[in-house]
């Protein structure tokens, strides 16, 4: 439920203190309709609290994003367990007249009335910056277990409009190699009766002529649906950005998002799955996986358009989730995204339980505020991303995406090729969806590549100057497959030999084009990626990542070792951790007298139990208190102020606590952070401060 006015004021105050400038509210209609019996009969207390919340955000300079539809049940009344979809609105809005009318009425009812705390309707409020028309309703996603039968007549009608007759469809679906048509004898778009409807391919089927038309039909349907929805909200007076289809990585899904001026996306590493009735979360390293979930997000960006990631995370209880705390904000800054957001509950006002719920504030998979590790992610995001400590990429590469790439050469379970997405770990990258392929290169790009072809074209007055493709065994085999077995080419390109060779060729292209300098440490064979700015270095096999900027230096590592950055050195550590130091006084680290140190490991609820030794399958989520994995790290800081600087632990509210012993060295200071020795319990934060400002308290 929405909090009371007094509690809302506390939350919004904390949002401002933490640096948030935009909020995303999810499941608004589900909250307003909880336990209501009549359609659109919003709970008056919850509606009042909703109005007060968005007005409080506005008063404090915080914009907001809302969904047009979050939940399958929409504004229908008399629905038990509202969080379980029962009314089919996510699929119904495409063709069902009742569902479409319901969506319109829901928008008008939720956002069209005057907010008594702002004096204007929500939909006309300039603080309402963006609307997700329907959250996560990509046709491929909502039909992931098989396409709903009610879509078949519409598919037949679409095919009829495209081909004109069943005979022409049969010819179009005939293989040039075998001469056999994919159209079955009982499928007939001229008749289009229940017995003669054209079937959809299986969700996990690979490329075919049927799959190509299915994907084109989905994209066309999604565009038409977004068009009428956009026209409706504009008619009501909405002037903010609109977007939709913020899920799924297949090339066809990328094409759908290409219609919008604002592209939004969701993605996770370790999203919980069900094993029977039990939840399962993978326990491997995201960095060892070459930051795949971040690469997928980067590959969904469309060059020259507003791009946000309104859901991301390395999900609890993945033991490596500290990795995302450094990697996601660093690469978001490198790629110059417009906004990033974890889901959900960014702030917790208390870590204690309540009288009615002793475990209210234990960690759940998407509860950011209760998880010290996810909160540390937000702290680094405020510094690396929002403050701008990480420099945007020096160059941007446009990835040309055509209908052939989206529909013919891939399928529902397709993805951006790894050699393309890995570019995002090195330089700027963005898709350029071209429904009708163009000869010119996007004006926002320094160079262009094809989605599924080797080579690179440098921008020369908007036209491409070819950088000769590198040739190796993998690329030769890749080329032969494209020529003689195109249906297999994309699948085979994911074989490690070919994928590695394609990536090696991409790196060489960047060097030949002078988009990577000679000193750049990127090594395709070793799994090392360095940004073209030189600030970010990811070593996948070592499960290690470093960020070195003038104001922040940070490293996340798996195996303890001596690690030297520039101002910061890890002299020793008792276990895996993320260590970061940031200047907090407007100075660069080399000249700072007030610094924040972040030490992040892992956190769990007390007494969590699992069904397996690898701790992937959950039996019991545990109880309060939340416990942080203890570690000990000996650090060194280079500083000219070694005689002035002192080190303190802070609690999770940022309030100064224990003094930490400091040793002065020739270059600066050394000190040991030992979580077990703190008098106030575990924390993720420490402060380095000059004795001249010793009485200053860290803001809570």
C-alpha cells in the first residue's frame, strides 16, 4: 500500500538526501484496487496517498515514471490475489475491444482526475516525465509458453494483406533449397476457418520463413498498439515521453523498441526461477560471464535516443552481487544512458521488524533498501554515474539493424551476437533500427557495423569508409555458413571458436580504425576489456573489475591479492570483496581531505536454509537480523595529507562510529578494516577525514 502522508514525507526526504531525481512507481492500479469489489472503484485512502506521494515528489524536484498498465487485472473488481494475472489484459490490449476500452478507462480514471495536492490532473503534470504504456507485454514474452489461439485469425488476416492469396503465401514459404513449402495442406488464409488457420512456430523454434513472418507480424502489431495508445494519452493531455515493450533481447524485440524516442529496458543476472514450488537463484559470477546481462542492456540502446534501464540487478541471494554494484553504474556512465533504477524499494526507513511483522525488513530478491549490498550499489551509482566520475566513451559505434537481421536471421530466443554486445565493454554502442536500410551512417556515430556481419565503416561526412575486415579461420567458416546454410549461421556463430574469432576481429577493426589506442589493454583471447577512456578494466577469468577515475577508484575481486590502483591499493584481504574510495569534498582523490570508503561482500537473512549444497534452491528465506559477511582488508592510500587524515567506521545510516588505527607511510597512510572488530556491528561504509574537519558529521 502507499504510505501515510507523514511516512511519505520521510521517504521523499531520504530520496533527496540519496540524490534521486526520478522515481518509478509500479503496480499503481493493483494497489488502488486491492480488495475492491467493483470495477475502477479505487480505494479512496490509497488514491489520496498516491496523489500525495507524487505531489511530494514534485515539491522536492523529483520527476516520476508511471505504467499505463502494470498488472493483468487492471481496474477490474472482485479479483482475489490481485498479484496473479487473471484477466488477460496484457494480451487483450492487442486485439480485444473490451480490453482496449478497459485500458483507456484505466488511464483516464487513474491519471485524468485532478490531484488535490497539485491542482492539476496527473496526466498533465510536467513532473510526470514518462509513461510505460504497458509494462513488459512484448508479444514474444506474453506468448512464451505458446501463442494464444485468439491471435491466429489476426495472423491470417495479416498474411492475407501481405501476400494476397493462399497460393502466393505457399510460394513465399517454399524453400529455395528443397522446394518444399512450410505451409501445411490444412492451413489456408483464403478460408481462415477454425480448421484452416495458420499455426505459429513453437516458442523455441529456430529460423524459418514461418518464424520470419511471425516476428514481423508481432512487431507490426506492437507498433500499431503503441500508436493508438500514444494517440489516446496525447489526447488526454500527456506531454511526457512514452515507451513500452521493455523486455526481451531478441533482435525483433529490439526492432519494436526502435519506434520510440524513449527506449526503456529491464534485465537481471540471477533472476529467480521456480524449481517446483521453491525459488532458485544462480550462484556464479556475473563478471566471469563477461558481464553478459549488462552487455544485453547496452545492446538494447538505440543510438541518438533517450535510453533508460528502469529495472536491473544481480539478484539476492547471488553471492557475487557486489559485482553489479561497480559494473552497472560504471558501464551506464560509459554508455551515457539517461537513467538507471533498481527494482524496488530504494530506501528503508528502518532495518527492524514491526509488532505485526517481525520479519518485515528482511531481504527479499528485489528489496533494495533492506539489502546492504544493493544499497552499496546505489551509493556507487550516485558517484560513478550521477556525479559523473566515470567519463562517457570517447566514441560511439552504430549497429545497423535491418528487417533481415530481426526477422529472417534470428528467432524468438535470439540475442545480439556476443561480438557486438562486447563492444559495450570497450566503447560506446547503440542500435540503429532501419526498416528501410540506408547508405548513410547515423550522425551520432563515429563508425558503423552490421548486426551480424564482420567489418567496420568509419563515418566520413555521413558515409562509410570501410575498414577492411580481419580474416581468420572462424570468420571464413562463418562466411561459408551464411552463404550455404543461412538458417544455421546465427546458431553456429554462438559456438565458442567462432564467437571468439568474431570478437577478435572486432577488436582488431577498432585498433585499425584508431578507435582504440595502442596502449589499450583489451585482449580478446585473455577475456580482458578496457574502455576507450582507460578508466574501466574488466578481467573475466579473474572475476575482477577495476575503475580508476580522478574522484573514485574501485575494485571488485574474487581471489584476495595485492591490487594496486593509483591512489588506492589493496595490500591484503581475507576474502572476496568490493572496495571503493571516493572523494567527497569536491577535490580529486589525490588532493582530497574527506573520502568515503565502501567495503561490500555479501549479506543474508539469519537462518536461511537451502535444498542443495551450492545454495541455489531456497527452503527458508530466513529472518531478521540481516547479517553481512565479515571480511578484513588492509588498504593503503596515497595522500599528501598523511599527518591530518583519520579513518572512522560509520553505521549504515552514515553516522560516524569507531576510530580505525592509521599508520603513516612515505606515500600516505595504511589502515585495516575488520568488520568483526567494529563495536556497532557490520557496515559497508567508512570515512577518511582530515583532523581539521574532525567535528563534521557525515550526513545521515
